[in-house]
């Protein structure tokens, strides 16, 4: 691989938009802006954590990148090539896959584990003989800590953590470079979460994977991510190195999110001031004008209602969308 390829991001997302038309009755519809003008890059071998409240559009970002939803606007560039035509998407899906949130609904109850994991191999015709297919399936199960005995069983015979491992084995089947992990541990017990996250780490090291890791649990994201992006109401509000965001969050929304993270040290916990947001999260159907966070922000001024702040670099590698970021920090 040339030097040039190494310095280029693996995934580039430029001005991505995903609007859903919502029927308002009387033949009227209104766009719900689930993802509104989001841009970021992910480097090869990196994990980008994507966080935000439920309903902020983070899952939609992952699904739109993989073209499970057709993007309303913007572009996705994978390894230097734009993903646009049907042919592009087909090629892209051999290199990019997804691990879904709910291991209970994302696996077909009528298929054995062997068929679930082997399905991507069948779709993309990635084997030359039945024997090769079987060997590949056992190899994939081995990657996620399952064995040949598990292959002939059905998904309902497994616990949540094991089902998620089956989902991960299926995602690895096409030998991908990039995996969108959509809240892959939020449906699991806390003790199992740690095992699955460590497994993601090990697989990344062993197979050279790149992740977009979507989650709302900030401790989980900090453990696995190199950089963290914060979303609010379909917009990207902050993006920086994981430690930088934890130690110096600059956007008022990020500051509030991080103030809610539990700290194991009682002394530190008592000294920490919890920033409680007033009001409810607005509906994406009737998003506020200007900055989407202004209705709950203690620093909001008239200027915040006038225009959406640009998403700009305020320190090396630290991007924030806030009109008053210099004044309030």
C-alpha cells in the first residue's frame, strides 16, 4: 500500500442529509430531518464513537452511510471512491457491514447459526466449494469465541451475549474493512458488555478493522473510541479526541452529557457539578431555528436563534458548532 493511501481517511462523510417525509394528513407531508448536514472522516484502523440522546439521529447516520437508507443529500466516500451507483453500493457492501443493536430481532429464528453466518458468503459468492464454506463459518465462529457445536443450533437457544457474537461473526463474514456498530452492547447485561467490547478491541487489532461505534453510554464509548463525535437533533455539535472531549468538552450540550457520567470516586463525584438541562428535547419535525440546542442552552442569545453556528475547528483536531464557544469556555 502506498503512503498516500495510508494518510487518506478510509471513510469520508460530506454534508450527509437524511430526511423522512412524514404524512401530516390532508395530503400534506413535512420532512423530518433525522440527519442534517453531517460531515466527518474516519481513518483506517480507528474507532470513531458517535454519541447523543435517543432520537438524535446517530443510528440513522450509520444506516445512511451503508445506504440502508438512500441519502437525501451529501456523499459518502470510501477509500477514496464515492459510493453512488448501484454497482458502487454492491462493492462497498463487501467491505462495510453492520452489527445491529438488538441481537433478539436481528437474527432469523428459522435459520441455524451456520446459515446465519454463512448468508453473506452466499450473497457475495465468497467460496468455491461446500467444504470451503463450512471451514470459513467455523473460522468466523472461532473469532467470536463460539465453536462447531454451536453451528447447528438456532438463535433462540443462545443468551443475549452469545447472540450478539453470532451477529458479529456474520458481520465479519465478508472480511470487511469497516463496521458500523449500532449500539451493539446496549441490550446486554453490564457484565457481558465488557466481554463484547473487549472482543471488538481484539478483533480490531487482529483483523485491522475500522469502526463507527454508535452508543449512548459515554463510559463504553470512552473505552473503545479514539475520537468521539457528539450529535444533537440531527446535527453534529462537537468532535475531538476521546480524552480531549472527556477532559475539555467545549459545547454546552457535551458538557451536560459528561456531567451525568458516574464517577467511581465519591470525593470527586461530590465535587462535580451536575449540569441539568431545562426543558425537553424538541421534536425533529419542529426543530428550533438557528442552533438546535438553543432552547435548552443556558448561554443562548438572540444570535443563536438567527443562524446555525458553523462546525469549525477551534483547537487542533477539536471541532465545535457553537456561536459562543470562545466566550463561555
